[in-house]
C-alpha cells in the first residue's frame, strides 16, 4: 500500500463504495421483487427472469453471497480509510476516530440507504440486471458461504427453527390473492375486477347462501290431476322442474321440460310415461362451497341440485345459474316469479318482500346487511328483534331504517327500507 498514492487510495475507496452500494441494492431488489410478476416473465421466456428465479430458488446461498461480498467491501473501505488517515495525519488517535466515523457515515448514506431506496423503488429493473453478475459470484463465494450456511443451519436446527429456502414453493392464500386483485384496480375495468373478486369468494360462500328457498320452489306433484299437470308444465318458466309425490320431502325426480313436448301433444297426459322421462334427483349438502358445487355440476353434467340439511330435510334448490350470478352478476332473463319483488317509492325508499335474499339485496342495491347469520330479509329481522313483529314496527339494521309493512303468520311479508341517511 505504500506505493499507492493518495489519489489512488481515494480511487480505490470510491470503487469499493460503489460495489458495496451495488450489493446492498441487489439484496433489496431480490427481496422486494414481485414473485408473481417474475413468474410471468419466466413463462414468457425472459432470460434475466429465469436467472433471477434460479437465484431466488436458493435464497440461503444468494443472501450468503451478497452479505459476504458486502461485508468484505465494507471492511476494505474501513481499511483503506485508515491507511489514508495514517498517511495524511500520522498515528493520531483523534484522526483515526474521526476517519472511522466519517467512513461509517459515508457507507451508511452512499452504500446502504441510497442504493436500497433506489432498489426498493425499482426492484424488477435492478434485480434482473444484477442477476448476471450475482450468478458467477454465488459460484465464486460458494466454499465460504457453504461453511457459513452449514453453521447457520446447525444453529437453526439446535433452536428448532424451520426455514423454507425455495421461495418458488411458497403458496399464496385466498386473502393474498384477493389483495392482489384489489391492488389491480388501475389495470382492470371495475366490472372485471368485481368478477375476479366474486370468483375468489366462491370458496367461502356455501350453497346455503345462494339457494332458492323451499317455499319458492316451483315443482310438480305427480299425483295431481293430469290436466292440472299439463297446464303447469305449459306455463312454467323453468327448463328443469323437481317432481314429487304428495309432499316436497318426497322428491322422485327432475323433469326436463323439453322432453315432454311429445307428451303434451296427446289429449291426455300419460303420467306413467311422464315418470319414465324423469332424471334422477341430485342432492347436495347445504354447507357445500360454491366452487366445489360448480365442479360437481361439471362432473355430473347437471344444472340443478336439491339442497338438504344434515338430517336430509329439503331446504331449497341451487342451479348453475345461481352460481354464475355470484360471479358475473344478475342475469337479465328471469321468470315473472322472480321479478317485481321490489318497488321503489318517490321518497327513495324500497318496498321489498321479506323472502328476498340478503346477498341479492347487497349486490343489487349496495346494502351492507350482514351475511354471517340469516340468509333472507325476513330471517334477519326476526334474528335482530328475537320476536315476531307486528306491522308498523320500525328498526334499524346496518344503518338502514326499516319499517315492517305486512306480516303473515310467523313471516315478515313486506318491508320498506329507507336510504341510510333517512329516518323512518
């Protein structure tokens, strides 16, 4: 070192600081890079992305090499600084202390904070470019890093700490996936973002949340008068109809209306022949997640399932259309029995049937009714009051004033819901 001029020492120090800053930036960028974006680039065949992904698959070797290089350069910077101070000021304790503090501050600013801020702001650009130099360094530093890693793994084993070194094997949770979709609001149309969110939520929504309740099922009683059955088939607004004998608890099959066209041409409806056209009924538990139910429909090539509880009692039915509506929104083609179930008043309030689904109301009108308990507006009111109310009763749920207009037996038949800012 005695042969190197003061200018040469400053030049060496400058190069060391720059290399140390590069190591710091590389470390931050590798840890901050978006793994999903990186995987997408790998699938497109990007060479830099493939090399970066390969380095990240062995995170212990990568971090060990970066930290070894960075530490080596920081020690070198301190040594060069001490030599420079000794050359200029001699063996002065005060000068050495001042030089140590100065190089520490320079390292902190130039080689740590600034490069890490830059790398955190542009992780993909820095990581992909750095991978070409990091790859040979990982190989070069392998002997030293191997010994250090072996010692670290021994200590981790001693303290019973489990680590995952392959970052590519980390699984994303539904909540993280939902967060990614929410963060993509600037890149996706609002409607597409909502559809993706609904698709993610299919795993947490059950058949019980979207089914058509038992009291609203349109079904055929095989023991009814043949002429009455004919009229019901002709005037029905569904393609598939459950068929029962005497009571809904005795479902014997499902009728596809198109298969009855020839029978309807006859003067008298042949009930025995009608029974031969029935499809085998498909029953599904009420707690089945919608995503699983969608797969069941696909595997069985069915579009309608009868929902039962743990005791086998019929609760309602679910169709493929019900599930698709949870993803893409409500279809415009509905039967008359499903339309006209609300009436908007001049004051902005809504007249609604108590049998309306809470999920449907939240989706259609932007209400915030809780979905963890009751599934219908009638059930929510009864659950809230813990009693059967009389007409004229007023209450507030989810900040929405509600007035009960009509009751029938133990059922809230018609209610009026006011906007959240209004009072009853």
